C-alpha cells in the first residue's frame, strides 16, 4: 500500500477565527482523526513575510497564537502521524524552493489568478510575494515520500473551487521528473466540503484585519457583542416584514454551526414570510456560537503554559527528516554535486 502524505498550512499573521475553522480546520481535524495520512500542518512564517516583513514581532507572536488555536480545536501533535511544522525551521525547503525557481517560468507564474488579483492591490510587492506560487510548491513536495513507491500519494486539502490552483504544483513536479528523474509524486487535491463565512458586516470574507471576524479565542461576552452588532437584511425593518434568509449573515452562521438544522430551516421559512425578529435570531446565534466555542476556550486555556516550542521543534524535525532524502535526490539529478 502506498504512503499517504498530507501537507497544508496557514500563514502566521494573527490568531484564527470562525472563517478559518469552516474553511480549513474542520476538514483538517477530520483528516487527522481518520488516521490514514501522515499530516504535516505548516506554520507558514516565511510566507507571512511577503506581506508583513515590517512587523516581525507580530509574526513571532502569531506562531504561538496559531499553534494554540490549532491545539484548541483538537489538532493533536502527540499522535504519531501529526506534525506542526514551522516553515522557517526546515532549511531543505528553502533549497527546494530555489531549485524549483530554476524550472518555473515567469510567464506562467504571473498568470496565477490569486497573484494577479493581489498585485493590483500592492504597488510595491516584494519578489518574495511575486514568487510565492513557486515557494508553495516547495512546501508541498518537501515531504514527498522518497524513494517513490507504487501508489504513493501527496495530498493537499482544498475546496472544489481551489482544485485548479494545484495544477501548477503538479505541472512543476512532472516537469522536473521528465527533465531530470523520478523524484516527485504529483500532488492530488483532497477535496472536502470546505465552507466560507462572510464577515459579521456582511462584506466579503471574514478577516481580522477588516475587523469583521469572530475569533476562536473570543470570550463569551465579546461573541455576544459582535453577534448583536451583525449585519442582517436592511429591508427587514420590522418583525412582520418579509426577510432574506439566504444572503443574511446570521442565517449563514446558523447553518454553519447550529446543531439543529431542521429548526434553522423552519426559522428561515418563517423569516421569509415575516414574523421573526433579528434580535431573536441573534440571541439564538449567540448561544449556538458560545456552545461551540466554550470547549475550544477550555482547551486553549490548558495549553497556555504548555511547552509549545517542543511541539513545534518536534514537528519541524519530522519534516526535515522527510525532506532530506528529497533534496538529496534533487541535487543528484540536477548534477549539483562535487564532481
């Protein structure tokens, strides 16, 4: 049976919120608990520098905050198949990234849709930012099982809409294999039911920098304050007015977190007809979110005095052990050896 490796991660630019849970962490925990994959969860502190190089103190603090949030939602690095990896502590990854740069082409990197969108917002983007599509390929393949065995898999958890973004990682792996030799198992998407939450202001996605997030570490009082200020349907001015339950953030959150979905849909139907007030809905959501977050808060408190450095060191060491045979093979095939 082939080896199944999962690589996924987050940039360490601040503590995490409910959008991170719905969009990624929920799926990660399901993968971990299934126990079928070697899981490398990446704390992407190097890639955080692409946008936050002027605030290194924030990045250092964020590594700790993100680690606590991961532990709090139930990711468990005491399991033999789970590793928390600090990107900057795997030097083989830097080398692999630099060598992938040698076979990547500017014309194809610059076509990356996410990069194109972000470059419109940044007048003075760093070279690190421009090259990040290639750098992410190195993240994926640094833990590529090597030597290759039949039925090996390198898997990346994504939503259905993100599958095309992995094509470039597959292309680079195949280009290397065809040009030099068989080192990489082209990655595959591990598609799950990945959701998305709008911000509490109803605009775009939830974002801490936009001030429209509910954080995993928020207290019960803070959650109440944020929910009661949430945007709803501006046309639902009175209780008896018909309301929009589909584009209403309160209903979006209820559908994501309320355990009684049958009641939520009954409320939605009633709201569309008129007769349900926004305040009542928000009070329900306050209770639902605090019920969901309370065990997360408790677990986070348990880790306040934990030796997080050891957890990160052990996970990074595991990634290094996996990456050494990969980079040695790459050097050999690219003739980067003493003659």
